[in-house]
């Protein structure tokens, strides 16, 4: 008998809403104030990092290889001056006794794609900082790094049909990769057993500090929620026939209406392309409960992990 198990975790990250956001009922939020309002004289100090994450198709490499690559990229990174901070709720906290909270932060990402021969196939943007000048600076720095040999170690470590290296510019930590699928579940879904087989190991994630930032804090009323039973991907036919367990980790943006914003789906890790496509279709057809500020929906970035289990 074959059984499908899907476990999931939602980690709150968020992105900006327009000044006139929609309300929870989807109508124009004429009564809504600007979605992300900074709290006067409230700041958090954070560090802006370059982050290298060998997503998949790359053999594990020593961390010093990643740090060397990031150092070369950092030498070419020209940040806008002054550096504008996008209205992104990236870390959450609670005001004492109020149940409210939120904080701004920064998160963007470029990628380097390698073909099966280890040659650089293309460089592009996989996750926007929501500031075009900053996105352009990140991609330009990564392209310069490619031209200056920053990723030679990854070219040599490419395996199979090819692979990806992701270079982030963020104050938000990369979601921690855990070896056992069960570790992704804070509250197991009732009646669903968890797979015991470990997820595939991943190369080291390296972080390189760029500069210290003073980030204004904003107030948020409530975090986004996932109505039960949650997105339900269909088990891919090929993987089911081959009785192959699977693991997928993705990030995407939930709009003020609870639907995934087009172009924001980002694959962080997947065992097969079939599993990745199944998860993307399920997520993009699902309606979430958006983050809220005084009854107004706020676009929010979510990170999800799914495991597929075959008995």
C-alpha cells in the first residue's frame, strides 16, 4: 500500500503592502492606514549579510570556499547611498501585553546556474529586495564575481545535469536546513505519521557581513495563518511509481487577498523537479489568511517545507 504524508512549517517573513491595502473581505481598504507604519524612535540594529547557499546539484564544499566567493562578490557590491530600507516585516516580536509586533528587514537573492559541464549558464534574480537599485547592484556584483573566478570551486563541484548557487543579501537568516523531516514540524498534523528517513545533506551556508544597519520597527496586528488542512500537493506519478520519498523547501509571498503573488515563488531545495512542481501548483492554488494591520491585509513572505513519504 502506498501512503502520502505531507508535513509543513510556515515561518513568517513579510513584504510590503501598498498604501491602500485590501481589507480581509477583499474590498478596497479605504479606511486602512498605510500598511507598514514605522513606530516613532523605534529601531533595531542588525547586520546586512551576503549569504551563499549551494541550493542543489553541488557537491559539499568547505565553508572557506563559500567565504572566498562572497568576499569577491562583496568587493564589487556597490550599495545605493543612502541605503533605502524596504517596508518588509522580516522578523517578529510581541509588544508587552499587546499581542502586537513586527520589525522591518531586508531580503533579496541572486542565483548562478551551472550546466552539467560545470559552466556558468546564467545569472539572475531569484528574490527581490523590492528596491530595483539594490536588486541591480546585487546581480551586477554576482556577475562580476563570476567573471573574476569567485565560483570556480562550484563549477568544479557541479554534479548531474547541473546545479544552482544562491547569493543572498539579507538581514534575515537563511532558514536552517534540518536533517530529519520530522524536525520541520512544530505541531504534527493529527493522524499523520512522520517519515523517519533523513533528508539529503546539503552544502554549508556561509555568511559574510557587509555593514551594520539601524532598521526602523513597524507595528503589525497579526501574522498570516494557514487554514487547515493546508496546501495538499499531489504525489507525482513517477516518484510514486519509483516509491521515492521526497522533500521540498520553498519561499513565496502571500498577497493582501491571501493568494500567492505571481513571480514570488522561490525553490530553496527539492529532491526532484516533480516534487517541486507539485508543491508549486498546490501553493499557487491555495488561499491563505494574510497578515493583518487593523483589519487590512498585508502581503507576507512565507517559508514552507513539505515531505512526501511512501510506505
